[in-house]
C-alpha cells in the first residue's frame, strides 16, 4: 500500500468557447464522473477538470515502474472508473505486466489481475469490479477477496467499444465482428444482440433508448427506439457520444453533431490528432486523442 499527496495545479484558465487544456503526458483515457472530466495519461497522472470552478487539478501521479531496457519509466493509466471517492485503475506495472489498482484517501493498493489481457474495467458496486478481457471475457471480481465470482466468455472475437450504465445495470458491449450486445449486469444475462457493422466497432454510447456506434468499416450506426440509420463517414469512426438531446461521431475532417431523430445539424471542423474520446459536457463537446490536449467545442 502506497501513499500519495494530492497536488492541485492550475494548468490553464478556460473561458469556454472552443478552448483547449494541455495536460502532462498523452491522454490514454478520458471519462466523465460527477460533473467533471477526468483524463488519465501515459505519464501516470490523473487530471480532473471541473467547470464549476473553471480549474484543472492533478489528482495523483503513479510511482514509476521497472522496465527491461530503460530502467524506471512512467506507469500508463490504461483505464479507470470511479465510485464515490474511490478510483479503480488498470495500469502498466513492472516488466511489461499489467496491474489493477484501487486509489482511495490518498492511497494506492495494487494487485494482479485474475487473467492476462484485461482491457476495460467498471465498478459494479463499491466492492465488485466488472473486468472485460481481450478474449471477450466478462469477469466479476471481488476487490476484498481478490477472487472472481462470475465469468462468461461471449465469443472468440475480441471486445471493441463498451459503455456501462450502472444505474440501469446495463452493459453495452461490442466486438471486432461488428456485433453489439446488451448485458444485464444484475441478473447476469444477455438481453439482446445485433449484428451491425462489417468490421471492428471502436466506440459505442447509449442514452435511454438511443444507441450510437462507430466502426472500422467507415460507418456510424444510430438508433433511437423508433428507427435506425447508418451514416457513411468516409473515414474510420473512432469515437461517438450521446447526450439527452444530441449525438456525435468523428469523421476525417471533423465531428458531426446529430439531433435525436438522427439528422446532422452541425459539423465541428477538426484536423488534429485522431479523436479517441468524445463526451458531451453541458453545452460543450469534449474530445481527446492520444496527445496532451483536451478540446472543448461549443456545439449550441
């Protein structure tokens, strides 16, 4: 068990309107928790941006890890989730291994994952993690006992984009075969599956009865409970997002904004690094690729 001091840093004063925030390290994961944006980087740092006080904070820096060639190196934050004040982490560990971590009250506890190839993680509840393996495994992992309490393998096709609604106990999964699955995490059963794309699905999002997906086949799929449609993006669709009123998907030279009916109502021009994450945040769309920049685009 290791202790950390929480350090607060003011990186950039942001007056919203297509603004940018620069963080330390390339952004490996971007999430939205508790009305704030969290960015985990390959420098082992977790940053938080809160629009209420217009300020960026460095929550923690992971200790460096050992490598075979370069000695001590930074520990990349691969994925993360948050439950109250507790963070669950999937991080790089010594000598090219991966580790799970729980960060709470300034302390980090690391432990080995139950299988190799963990790709994503979510809190099911305060003491249970949902772990998603690269081999299309779903595992329920008890944090206290460090034991797997449930496991299921969906197919031989690796997972693509995933999304989780903890309040509804609904996990939206996708795979490299272009199929999406709806999994009831409380009753541990599949509700439905649908073959949509011809290739890997990079990103998915859901909001009430609406779903959006982006694929390697250069299309975006959207359904709203009444109808469904495809958008020909002309480029690999790496990221998608949904809010109560809008949707978004990346294209080669920007990001398209759609309404709930699936009509494209605006295009945000963009020609930087590939956007891997999109998040609706108030009146702004937040995006990030594998670089040091978090973008805030006005879309209303």
